[in-house]
């Protein structure tokens, strides 16, 4: 249980202030939208070796670099164009 609102959550949610919202709205929810799936794949790939808290805190930077996680424009970028 969360310390602040008594909602049932996994214990890892107490690890960072970003985690409860992520847990409640994204973690464990199926993704059918291509753009959201592309975002999840990109974030998971960059997470390798980093903490998930770091990735979540940099999410807006990734969103800008990958053109809003829109697959078509991101796919058309040339090597070295990623911001």
C-alpha cells in the first residue's frame, strides 16, 4: 500500500515520486497503439544499464529526440540527426 493515498501498489512504487503515476497509468497495461509501443521499446532500450527513474525523468528529452515517438518521421532521420 502506498503511504500517501492507501491505493494498492507494488512496493517498488515507493522508490521515487515518479513511480506511482507510472504504475497507475502505464505499468502492466497492454499497448496496442504503434506510437506508444515505439515509445516503450525506445525507453526500454535506453534503460539498459540505467535506472528506470533516470529514464522516466528524461522521458521528455527522448520524446523530442524521437520526434514525439512518431515512427515515420523518426525512421526517416539520418544517422547523427537525433538531437
